C-alpha cells in the first residue's frame, strides 16, 4: 500500500491514512511559543501517542491476521514515508522486554518542548497498543555526529498485568 498521492483529489495517503504535508519543526516552535515548552511537550506526546495507537488499529483492521513483526514493519514504513527518517526497531520475538528504536536522519531533535516528544511519542503509543501494555520512553540519546536518534520503550513502572 505505501504512499499514494492522488493529484485529482489533492490527497496524500500513507497506508490508507490521509496525511497533510506540514513543516513539523516550525509547528513545534510555534506550539512552544504559544503554551510554553513543558505544556507543548505534554500536548505533543498526548497527540502523537494517540496517533500511534490509532495507526496500529488501522493496520490491524486492514490485515487482522498480521503478525507483530508485520505490523512493526508497516509502522517502520509509515515512519519513513512520513519523512521522519529511517527507523529500525529491535526487541525480542514477542516484544515482551525493552524495545529499542533507532532513527537515522530524524526530522526533529530537541531536548525540550514539543519537538522533544515528536519523534518518540508516536512509537510509544503505537507499540503500547501493539503489545497491550503501557510503555514509557527512556534513554533518549541523539548522536549528532552520526545523525541518529536512539531511545527505548519500557513497561511503565507500577504496571501490573494481573490488575488490568
């Protein structure tokens, strides 16, 4: 499915989801100025995590028999097709431990504000939905020399699967 641009309708679709091309870096800067960097980061995390969750639901509807690996592969393709960089996801076979994510040539990199959550929160929401447990983003590191963003997703502290 991948990327589809329909010039007659003026539509850009990635895996069937309609997208709008926008300057995310400028959007993040403006959001930081509008509400402050702390609130902007929280808002961006909330929006992007929800979008990641929704994207997993759409992929599952399109292919209800897809394996976890196939869904992760579709997410990686969406990330790249959206212009966010080239992403690699690694974990155990069932994604039951720590999940490591590495993006080469990331679109945005920041330590504070909306941009600090933009590249990580979508993955947090998507993978939380995929594995069925809440995950948190930890160990965010940007290697400026190699232009690579790395972070891990871990099960939220205090989460008890038996109490859900």
